């Protein structure tokens, strides 16, 4: 088994990445085309890796390296940097994926090889790594005696046992069901609001992608945590992501005016996942009720698609998501200092 570390700014897509992405049923953020656009960010570098077993791909890992400078790309070998192992714009699990036939011990070995490759690439200034989005089953793969394990924001998942949004509404407690129906009526009656939803949004141009990037920045910075540093996503990232046929995008715009909110569904035949959501705060001129209306629209899409078994809501705001029928999925992060990175013990 081996690890192929690549720099998306200059390296072409590794041979086998696309086939592994397809065969493993990975969602859009794992696409090399999308990751390449994140590599153009001014505040982070990206170091993906493709793992091999006997010449065939068996896994992927994605890390962002973050520096100390504000508003500029980190400078490996010239300042301290930290590798943040996660998929940009994705909060549904760890920053790696292995084929099911790769046993846990092999996964540990491959990720240690990834760590050693990253340390060599980033140089002595690399202070260590942080693995994010870990479930209880993921912890043994990266935890070790010298590492620090911390609880992170809870994720949510919901079995798709309903065949329509109305049936889903009927499964909720009465007060939440009443509120959602009221909010749906209010949004539906808003004559000055344009709502567009669909997959592969070819109608979104450079101007709309710039709006998305600004709106996403503002939204994420309001929620920023010292434990979850935010990495701005460039407009080209939104162009690559929201133009894909496996991404359902909803936009909420003042009629012939500014973008008020947008959100996405990372579609999948059996396990779709809610993507990024961003909105102007109502106190700053945004619109009330769009967040819950967005759930209604995307759940209506999931219900009408057929074959879906589970919907994931990602990390954060679980108090709200729990009221919508999602079940809690505890999550952790593991911090690995440099001197322990790459070691098997």
C-alpha cells in the first residue's frame, strides 16, 4: 500500500481518483475538480492524497494547511502551519474515506504514511494535525497516547421513513409542525421573493457565485469558533460545486435584487446530505423563516426522489435539527502534535 500526495494548484487529478469517487458513491465535495478550486483560497493550502493497494485506489484523505497570516496563503517552511484534516465545505464525517475492504489497522498505517508525507512537504514549521468530524468508530484510527481527543459539535441523521414533506411534518411534535406550516405560508405569500431550486444550476453565473462567497463568509464568521477555524471558500468553489448534477441548490433572492440566502443538498441515491446554508441575518436586512422553509423544500425533494434511506444534517445547531426529527451523532476532534505525527505507537 502507498500514499500519493498531490498539490491541486499544479498537479493534475491523480489517476484513479475519479473512479474511486464514483465507485464509492462519494458526494460532490470529494471531487478533485471542487477541491482544486478550494486550493485557490487566499488563506489556506490543500493537500489531498490518494491511497493505493497493489496499484488500485483504496482511499482518499484531504487536509487544509493553515498559517498565522490574515488574508493570505500560509507559507510552509517560513512560519508555523497546522494541517486540518477535513473536507472543505463538508461537516458530515472525517477528512478521509477508505474502501470497505480496507481493515482498520491498514487505515491507521495509511493515515500515518499520509502524516509523514505531509510533514515532509510542509517542513519543520508544521506544528501538527487536527482530525475533525470523527465518530466513535473513527477515533481508534487516529487516536494515540500523545494525541488530545475533544468533543466537537454534534451531527444529526434521520432515517427517511416518510414519502412526502407532509408525512415528515406529521412525524414532528405539534408545535414545530404548526410553526413550519405557518412559515411555509408566509414565504409562499411573499410576492417580492424569488425562490429557485434545482440540480446542476446552469443559471447561476459569476455574479451569483461571488454573492454566494460573500454571503457564506459573513454567515460562517458569525458562527466562528476558536476550535473550528473558518476557511473562506472562493467564488470558483461555488461555481464548481453548484453546477454539478448531484448538487441541488436553492436560492432565495429579492425580486430582481440581492441574494438573501442559499443552501444545497449533496445528493446521493441512498444517503443525501445537507450542504452549506448561508443567509443574511434578519437584523441586518435579511428575511425571516427562510431557514425552516429551506428544510421543507429539500425534504420534499428527498421524499420525491425515491430510494433514499438516511438524510444527514452535518454538525452544529443540533437543538434546532433535533426538533426537526434528526437523531444526535456525537462527534470528536483529535489533535496530534508534530512529534507524535506519523508514528505507529
